[in-house]
C-alpha cells in the first residue's frame, strides 16, 4: 500500500514545506516529537517500511546527536549547572535545548526521506514547469543535472579502475583523493559541455516550448497538502497547549 502513489511530485514538495515550516517557529521537544512520531507511523503507508526508512535516514541518526551535543555544551547557560570546563557549560537550559534540537533535526529530516522517496526527476520537472510555472530553462537544466548524478558515480568507478590498472590503487591520502577529485571534475566539465551542445541542438533552449506529458493536480494532491498543514499546525498547537512552546530565538 502506498498512499503517495500517483501524487504529483510538486505536491510532495509543497507538503514537505507545510509540514516542517511550523517547526521553525519553536525549539521544543513536543512539537517536533508529534511530527516525528506521525511521520514514522505513516511511513509504511507511504511505501517506506521500517528497514527502508532506516537505510535512507541513517545520516540523520549521526547528524542529530552531533547537533544535540554541541547545543548541550555551548547552549545558553541557565538554570542548574552540571558541568563547566572552559567554554563547555552544561546546564538545565542547554540540556533542554539539546533534546529539542535532537528531535527537531529528525522531525525535519525524516519527512524529507518519506515524501521524496521514488520521485521521478522527469515528473518533478514537468510539475515544476507546468504547475509552479518555473522558467523552462531552469527546470530542464536542473533535471539534466540530477540525471547526471548516476553517471558521475560511473565515472568515479572508471577512474578508480584506470588507476588500479596503472598500479595506483594502493595509494591513499590527500594527494590521491585530490587527483581523483580533479579527474572527476574534468570528466564532469567535458560531459556538461557535450550535453549543453546537444540540448541546444535539440531545441531545449527555446523560449517557448511544449511538454510531452501533462502535469496536473488531483484531489489526492489536495488531501496530502491539507493533512500536512494540519499536522504541522497541530504539532505547534499541542506544544502551546502543553506549555512547551518556545519561540525561536528565545534561549
């Protein structure tokens, strides 16, 4: 079961904005926890099971604790002090901020993983140009760049094989990494030049262009936007109701 099947990619992007933007108003655990729990519970219904969610969200599990630790050590000191050493000062307030930041990073990042999964770049480009009316040249260039990410991985693998054939595979360190990155940059620039020429020759640079596939919004798109907005606003309402709302900037 996948509730996001057939939903316009533009609606997913807008739903993500409606869901996470309210979280930027407050630094508290409650509002972020409401969004995080709701996202994890609804993820299987969106085609993202627990294992798949864990595989895609593991960088967040590293970034969130790091952000929390830095906030605990350098947050605005207030309340009872637990540790003070040089610039490090752990207090009640800094620990509270650390917990809020930990959950907040996950609450903003996990919905990105769920809503952006399995989006076709071409369909996204169609939606950006036809629904949001973004400039066609910008949309086409962006989608072409996204399509080339896979080719960059192939180029990197080819460079490594070439160096292995020349007896350079065992070299490590900054010098080897720099040479590998420079070779990848040269390859990317050459490919970009050829792609640009080919796209101009095929009329991608025309001021007025048509689209092979029509991108439209349907009732399910509206339902997704409404649910996302209600969840985002509802999370803030719960934080206010429980007395945990903490306006951004109030340390």
